[in-house]
C-alpha cells in the first residue's frame, strides 16, 4: 500500500498571517481517485458547477474569510431555501459577481460553508491524515542548500506515520512472502 502526501504552503508572503504554515494531507493511493470524484461532486452539488473550473481556485483563505460568515448570516426579506443555493451560487460564479444581488452573495457564502463541511467529512470517510508545520515568520531561515526545517519536520511526522502504518500490516499486505 502506498500513500500520497499533498503539500501546500500558506503565509509565505509575510502579509496576512503571523505564521508560515506548511500543511499536508495524506491518502492511500487506492482511495485517491474516489476522493477526487467525491470532492468534484460536492463542488457541483453546492455551487451548481465546479467552483475551480476556470482560473478560480478553492483556497481556505478566501473560502472561509470573515466576509463569508457575515454574508451567510445576513437576514433577508425572503429566505433562501436549500434547493435555491446551488443555482444562485452558480449564477454569481458564472457572472463573476458583477450583476449579483445580496441573495446571490448569501447563497454563495452558504454554499462555501456547506462545501467545507462536506470536504472534511469526505476526507474523513477516506481515512485522510493531516500533517502541519507552523513556524513564526520571525524564525531564522535555513541557511545553505539543505531542506527547510518546516519541511524536515513535516516529512519526519509523515515518516513516523508510515512507519506506524507498516507495523500493523500483515505480512501479505507488506509484500513479505512465506517460505
């Protein structure tokens, strides 16, 4: 059995975050394609289309910023019913927000929050493991040609995880042959 580790960085620009975060999500290779399909289906279910179908990318910083929660909490004269959220979210995404109403903004905010909830549930159902290394922006930088310390720590945690997983595998699962 093999595991994929997807890594991304945040806070490297030293503008919006007091920390640099290096995060990783690990998933068994046999579960990867099903995870991808379910995440794509969840996008379509919540946004009426793939959110990331053009140059737009689903980023945590934009998906769950304060403005999203304040828009989701807006009180409107006419409530938005659950079945109305995906078409309204799709309209604002297709339009680029140019001709959108407050209802569209609220629907998109609700869709974002619901999608993130589903994302975590889907990852959990596929046994994803999460790793992170958080470093203060003022921490001394690595000198020389070596691996940055945050990467070293993240890979070390991943290594120990792989080691613990391999210890619980049976000889057949680990590729060992009987005599």
